[in-house]
C-alpha cells in the first residue's frame, strides 16, 4: 500500500514494548437510563483531497473535510458514534477533554484494540461536563493529517445568552505538501533539531527573534523555543487567510467564540481586530469572565470568549507564536471591504492573556480537600538528539503514575526543557493549585512548574502526554494507572 512508514509508526503508538500488547475485544455496551437522550453519529475516515481555499492537498480526513463534522450533545446524553475506518492504516478516536469511561477513551494498547482498515467501531459514553472539546485519532501523528473535529457538550441549564456561536478550529498544516506528518516525525527523529514542513525552509525551532505575535504581559516572550517544524499553512476552519471562513452577523450582536487549537506544535495568539473579548471558559470549564484584546492558546487547549460586534468586516487572526504567517477568518456585520490576508490587528501587540492567569468560578473548582498523595511529572528531553520523555525516560520505559480511587492527588508538573509543552491528561480534569482553574491541557513554559490536583474518580488506564503530537510520539507520554 506504500504506507510502510505510517504503519510502523502506528504500530508503536500507545503500546508498551514489543509483542506484549494486551487485547481488549469489543467494548461493553452502555445501557441508557430512564429519560436519557441518545446522540448518534457516523463518521468515515478516509484518504481524500481537501481544498484549503486555494491549495489542494491530498490527505486523510473525517467526512471529506477538515475540521471534520461537529458532534454536539447535551451533558448526560449517551453519545454513540460509529467510525468506519477506510484509511490505509489502523486508527482510533480519542474524545479530547471528556471525563468518559475508560473503554471509550480511544488509546490503542491502553484502552482498546486498534481499529483495522476496512472495519468499523462504535464508541459509547456519557459526557458528564458541558464545554468545548474535540476529537482526533490516538494513533501516530494522524491528528496532524487533518483528522480532527469539534465536539460541543451543551449545558441543559444554561441556554446561550448570545446571538451566534462561532466554532474556530486552528491548525498548522504540513500534509499534502510532498511530505506527511509521519515523514516529518521521521526526519526529526533521525536528524534531530527542527524540521521543515514542505514549501518553506527555515529553522523555526531556533527562531527566538521574530516573535510575530507581539509580546506577553511582561513585554517578553513567555514560551522560549517556538516549535519543531516550519509550516506552509496556518488554517482557521480548514481555510488559508486568502480565502477565509466567514461568519455573518449584525452590528451589536453578541457572538460566543469556541476556539480549539488542533495544531501539532503551534501556540497561537488570537485577536479580533477592533474588539475586546471576554474569556468565559477554559477547556470547557467556566472562568471568572476576563476581558482582553488577545489571548494565547496552546495545542489541545480550548477557550470560549464572547464579543459584541461593531459594524464592518473584522479579521479574526490567530498568529503563530514565533513563526511566520498567520491564520485568519472574517466576521462580517457590514458591507465594508475585507481586510487583507496579512492584516495584523493592533490587539496582537497589546497585553496577551495567558490562560494560567485565569481564575475558576466557584462552581468550577474542585471541592476543597487536602492531597492524599503527590507525584512528580517532569517533562524531559531536547531537540538534538531528538528525544522527549517523562521523568527522564520515554513512554514504555518510564514508570506509570499510580492512582488510588477516591484519593486527591497532587501532580507537580515541571518542564525541565527549553521548549514550551502543552501537557494533557485523559479521563480527568485537574485544578491548578491556587487559581482553581479547571483544565485538561496546560501550557508549561520552559523550566516552569505548575502544581495541579485531580480527584481520582475515574478508574482505568489513562494516557497523559505532551499535546505537541510529535513529542508524544517521540515518548513524552506516561500512563496514569489505578491500582
Ligand atoms: Cu488530544 Cu491524548 O490527546
Ligand atoms: Cu512537547
């Protein structure tokens, strides 16, 4: 099939060592409870050609588009989704951020068998918490091929106090440019250092100087090195800035933005030209409403913000941290001419909100409790030679973090490297100690330490990893295991 490389990578993802992968069989069915609504969807994953708004790319996608189809349910629903794997490789789906039952978590080798080409698989789970989420494979770097899509869990008690909702999915795009994400990963592993993603050259990983995103609250870059790979395109909702996705609304209307960063190794700064936004949710959970002109969003994170629109055509820009180019969409309420694809809203140069400065609402906080145990989670490794791990060893060689059901567990997350990493935990959300901020993915700047706590209330075997997917695949992953 000509995909030997991809197959080899898929085979090592999520499994520990050679030859000893457990098998799982089909997942047990979930019975509906009285009055429970069932939300169903059917997805097809297959090779396809996408139009990014000019550039045509041969890649893999759900439902022939990237982002794939929105799945929407209400908290408490039984969600039942069948995936047809028409890809030339094994796959799976992970429901990123949802505290669901372990059997539906989508990690081959840890929670299920891989879904073989030509077969289908049904996921069934209950989504307990409302919010903005997304879904993607948990095999190799398939996410980076365009296999990602938004997932919204509505709150039955909170009808939206806004006129429009706008799902804004950010991506950095390598695939279809003569090189797949698997090729890029191979290049990183064999050569070390940073890799180019196709059309454009450059060594983005070494590029400290051109911080196109403006500066953080302190006037200096908060993130150190900017990434492993140079990307030919940055996308909002699968479109390049010269042919942007457009939201039409009326002046004075209120929009809820649900921003999802599906990029493989790009932190973005998001701003809507001429507007201030109010950030209301982080990774699905409410925060004390915080006004800003711009905010950072790391890989795997989601932020919701509301904004009241002026009269005109406004660029919604996501500027890639430390890299050239940008992603852009348009919000149009008037007839004025559209801004050029290279427009840089002034808001990008003002103070930029860093997610970890947000504070949880009282309702979003974990119940106050002292820790029963503490574990160190150190992100380790470097670009050259290319090696990433947790607690000094790559996934499979490092020890699982053992949880006891019912315990409050403190995790001391520490980044021992010179690059920022977004750390993501499956099956649980954690509270940042102090602010109470509830998250499932948090950006850890170089040498930074962020203590978090989680309630060990979801028995199973769970992945926890850097959401820069190249890093997770290179080994920056660990298992959380209930004893
Ligand atoms: Cu979206 Cu294991 O990650
Ligand atoms: Cu990383």
